[in-house]
């Protein structure tokens, strides 16, 4: 097990590059490996544990995959297997993305039912309902989802649940619908930038998709998808995390490789809190000339404020003047990081799906634990802003979604060392 030792009181200064978007690469690689009939080459792929886990899942299904630098080469699968076993799926929920494409391509799939995780129960009823709308027969038995259909058939469906649209269900159903007979209309589709990126990739493979970037996707089924070459968009959440890291250390950083259109709500809220963002064509300069003000934030599906940035903005608001309220509306149990921030001297109270944050003048380093990927990110940011030393354990969560995080931050002035237990 590895830990990060973060020596605090550092000010970040310089340029931080943003890597490719994890949540775009995962479904895109699945589409390339299962739906494509030719080799696909993906550029701007981050080197992350989640990408390696997905590679193992896809190789288990029969794909041949090579990752060189940040390019992923995916060979078409000739003798596709239809089973994604528990041992692989349990390592990463996004393995569920193989369900729709396998049914579309092979007519059957057996995929381990993903479990809950530290941020809540995370059901998959919408994935199942969407595939049933397309004519698949889906049964859950002995921990596995069995889905089959001789041919998927396009139809109209409404794919929103009690917490709004689902990123995963939209991706799964959209991928399946590309090879269905006839036209599928998904109303209430997720609009996250990575869903649009997946749709653009599928279009480059020969899929016929209208409404990209909107909540109504129209997919006309085609007979075959080809392999293609594609550059994945940059990671909006990694960019947001670096913006917060710059602000919380009162530094002067340039976050390179992100556009304002990818992070509308994050930019809006960061500026409302008093941080200055100066955009140009390649990225954004982040400075904090004034004190950070307390603000209220409510998470919501895109274009709302992303739940995946809730922990990081909470870290920043711990050091703001006044009181802030964060309402978590997407993953309502996602507050474990609050207790860890309180160990560092923050003043956060939880009340149902809300966190009430009273700003404090400073944080102090402490031993803390990453409970999930984004919780890990906020603890690194808070550790850099705190006095003294923070020791972050369960770093493997962080490595799932941030490429070379300590290297990137140390390049701009952080003092972070990775040690083995
Ligand atoms: C994706 C992201 C994750 C992010 C989340 C919300 C990936 C690999 N992961 O996860 O980082 O936090 O979007 O932006 O892209 N829901 C249901 N039934 C379903 C599916 C979801 O009720 O069948 C609920 C969920 O419990 C949650 C909400 O819908 O409350 C949104 O979840 P969803 O968008 O599906 O998240 P994921 O795709 O799992």
C-alpha cells in the first residue's frame, strides 16, 4: 500500500497540463473493442488504474490492446466472449459498459452485477430498462446480469431516474442502439461532455447519431461500425481539481488544455467565490487576489455543478469567509471526505444531503484517508494548503483517476512524496 506525504504551506505557480478524460476513455474503449470491426487508435488516453482495469476486462472478452505513451491501440475482437466476470467487474463499476455493446454485437451478455461503493448504492435499473426497451430480455441471477436478444430493435424511451439522467445508462443504451434495427430516441439523456465525446467517437466509427450534446439523442441503427482514429477530450474534473488546487494554495497557475464550455458550472462557482479565471484559447489562468467567499453549491447533472467536483470545492470553501452550504443531489451519501477535512481543522456539519461549512482561517496537516477518488483529490489539495504534514493513505483511489498527480503538482511547487508502507 502506498501513501502520500504532503508538506503543506506551498503555493502553486506554473502550468499544469490536463490529461485525457477518464470517463470518456472508458466507454470509448469499450465501443472500439466490442462494436468496431476494425482497429481503433485512441489518442490522449490517461495512464490510470481504471484504464488498466478496463483493458483487463476487454482482453478477457478477447480484445488485443496496447497502450504506448498516451495512445491506445485496440484490435477488433474476432472470437468475442460474452462474459465479464465478478473478479474484474468488482474492481470498476464502469465495466457495466460492456453490457449493451455485447448484446448488440453477440445477442447475449453475462456481466457481473456491480456492487455499491463508498459514494452510495448506485443502482443500474436504468441500464436494464433501456436495454429492455430495445427488446433485450434481462434477468438478474446469482450476482450476474444475463441479457439476450436476437436483434435489438430501435424505439423511443425516457431514460431519467429519480436523481436525473444517468451517464452510464445513456452510454450503455446509446452504444447498443447504434447496431439496433431502426431508430432509437433516448429522451432524458445525460449531456455530460464525456457522453458527447462518446457519441462523436461512435459517429466517427460510422454510427448515425443526432442531438449530440442535448437531452434527446436520435440513433439510427447501422449494420456495422468500423475502427477509427480519435483524440479523446480533456478531463473536466481533473481541470476543476487543478483550479481548486491553485485557488486553495493562493497560487498562480495556468491549467492547460480545457475550455470554458467543458466546465461551465465549475467556472461560475469558482468565480462567485472570488477566484479570478482568465481564459484564453488553450486554458485558464487561476489567481486568488482576494479572500475566498463562502457560497452555496448544489450538484446536478450537466450543465449543473458536477458531483465529481463536490469534494474539491468543499475543500476550498473550508478556507472561505462565512458559511457555505453544499447540497449533494446526485450521490446523496457522498460526504465521507467531510469527516477527514474536519480532522484537518475544518468546520463541516452534515445534515441529510447537505453539508454546512463554516470557514476557518487555516487547516493543519493530519493523517487522513481517501475513501474514494475525488475524496483523495480534496485531501491532497487541503494538505497543500494546510500547515505541517498530511499523510494520505489509500492512495490507490487517487490513482484510479489522476495521472501522475504528485508529479504534476510538484512541477508547480507542491511538496508531495509517495512512500510504500
Ligand atoms: C458517472 C461517472 C461518475 C459520476 C456520475 C455522475 C463514469 C465512469 N462515472 O457514473 O464519476 O459521479 O456519472 O456524474 O462516467 N441511477 C439510477 N439508476 C441507474 C443509474 C443511475 O437511479 O440505473 C442514479 C444514480 O444512483 C445517481 C444518478 O442516477 O444518483 C446518476 O448516476 P449515473 O449518471 O448513472 O452515474 P454513473 O454513470 O454510475
